[in-house]
């Protein structure tokens, strides 16, 4: 199946030229998230839980924007392969419009009723109180985040991975600095705890969005569209593109609400359990950074290849790409488990929470390769070919048919410890991997959107 695996040097060059900046961006982001959790971790388990549950709202916004941006990035990557810049600018306009609408709704809800929202996750009044303080500030970061993510995905789809990396990394470093100063009240500033973390996040997101927009136009990027170009799409163009994008959006929303259900179950098991899950989630994110980079780079590379009319080459690229991910995950998963003992020393948590976290990371080290396979298959391969509806069906069937029932059964019915619930939830990954591999081998996922008249807007003078 993987004949001549190392023969195509151009594939590896293009993949890693795209993957390295994206991976570095994810690495810095995850590292800073880890540092942020560690800083708040000095305030105790209640603060860790409050920050983690408060960030569940941002998690929903993040996945909504990922669905919208990655959905329209499918078109941008294929249009770039076909040298069709006007349609790239049109899909950016649609992406921005939908992102601003969605993020505004979440901002209003999180700022207006943070307490009732947090009470869905936990009944601990101390956690709700601190989480409310965090959300009332952090909620206003959602809108600038939507702007940044829309531009970032379009830059990547047109091969410019360096600019989003530089801007995002700079903003995240600023986030840590401001958060540190305000969480602990350094240099005469007030001690603000979780509110300081929220202000740091808001400051960084506003500056990130401003820099992304300004530098896009200063550098005369291909996506530096005028307002007329951003809004020059017809109703039929909007309808036909959203028919491909919407399954990706629904996919992320469905998945995010299922993960929210997991967190509700973990929080109901106990504050020590949700603290352990929040800590391990950050460590897992660190372990995944290389594969997030590969998944996004693979989506761009395969999308460009399909848009250029080289469908069979895209299939061969997909095979090599999957094998790289599996071998890499087997190694990284074990490293994550071995390093867990040292990482957990940085947290002021009880021995029970620490043991829960170690158990979860041990399980993660053995199932990471399946998670990576699924991420690269769905995000990097199937979506790059426009096969978003199949991805939606697989995700919905696996997570709601297997994952959520397992979480409820293990946590709320059998009252198992949190690491056993985590293991039961992982059963969904096996189903997704089996169906994803079948779909990949069938080649039915390959759709050249640039060859379909309904996906191409007639050029108009601008």
C-alpha cells in the first residue's frame, strides 16, 4: 500500500514547509496555555476548575470558528491550486460574516449570563463565582478571535503560513506577560487572580486581530480584498459553498457539545476529577502540536493538489501522510506518559488529583495514535476533498452513539473513577478510525470543487 514511500522528495519538502510554521504556532500556543494553567494552578484546585470551565465557552467558540474557517479553507486551497484569487476573496468575505455573527452570539451569552452557563457544568459555588469573574471579561475576546482565525486560515490556504505564525505567537506571548502581571499583582499592580488571566486573554486577542488585518494589507497579500470584493458573491454562490462548509461547521458544533457533555460528567464526578482533566487536557494538547500542524498542512497540500486536477496524486499523498502520523504518535504518546510525573510537580493539587491525572495520561499514551489517525483523516484528508458530509455523519454517529453514552454510563450510572470514564469514552475513536479508513480507500472523498460551475462565481469587475 505504501510503495515508494520515500521516493517523492517534493511531497516531503512541501509538507514540511507548510507544517513547520503551523506546528511551531501550535507549540507556542499550547506551551503558553500550559504556563497559564500552571500560573492559575498556584491559586488552587478551585481556580484551575473555574478557569477550565470558563474556557469551555471559548472552546465552543474556537470549534465553531474552526468549522467555519476550515470549511471555507477547503475552497480557498482548491481555488489557490486553480489560480482563482477573486473567488478566494469571496469565500473570505463569507467566512468573516459567519464568524462575526457566531462569535457575537457567544459574547452576549457569556457576558450576560455567565453564572447560569457555568452551573450547567458544576454545582460548586466557589468554582461558579470565580468562573463568572473570568467569563465577564474574557467573553469580549471572542469577536477579535473570529477575525484573526478567518484571516489566518485564508493565509495558510494560499501558502502564507509565516505571517499567521508570527502574529499569533507574538500575541500569545503578550497574553502570558499581561496575565502573569495581573494574576499575581506584580510591580505594584492589583492581585486579580482569574480576572487577570481574562484581561491578558482579551488584550492579546484584540492586538492579534488588529495586527492580522493591518499586515494583510500592508504586505499586499492575495487575500487583501476590498470591501466590494469581500461582498461580491451572489446568493447562489453563497448557497453552494455553504452546502459544503455547513457540514464542517455542524461537525465541530456537534463534537464540541459532546465534549461539553464529557466535561459535565467529569465535573459531576468531583472537583478533583475536573481539575485532573483540565491539567491533562493541556498536556495532551502539547503532545498533539506536531499532528495539528501536519493535519492543517496536509489539508492545504491535498486541497491545492486536488484543485490543480491531480486527484490520484492527492490519494498517494494521503497514504504517506497517514503513515507519518501513526509512527509519530506512537513515539510522542509514550513520551507524554513518561514526562507526566515531572510536569505534575508544578501544580498545587491534592494527591488524589495528581493520581487521576497520571492515570489519564497513561491511557492517553496508548490511544494517542488512534486519535491522531482520526484527526489527520478527517481534518487533513477527507475535508480537503470536500467530503464534509461524510465526516459529519461519522463524527455524529461515533461521539453521540458511543462516546457520550459511555461517559454517562461510566460516570453517572456506574460511578467509576474519572480515568476509567476517560477510557470508556475512547471507544468512539475506534469506530471513527474504521469508517475513515474505508472511506479513504474508496476514493469517494475526492471532489474537485473548482471544476463544478456551481462552486465558481463568474468574475465580476471590482
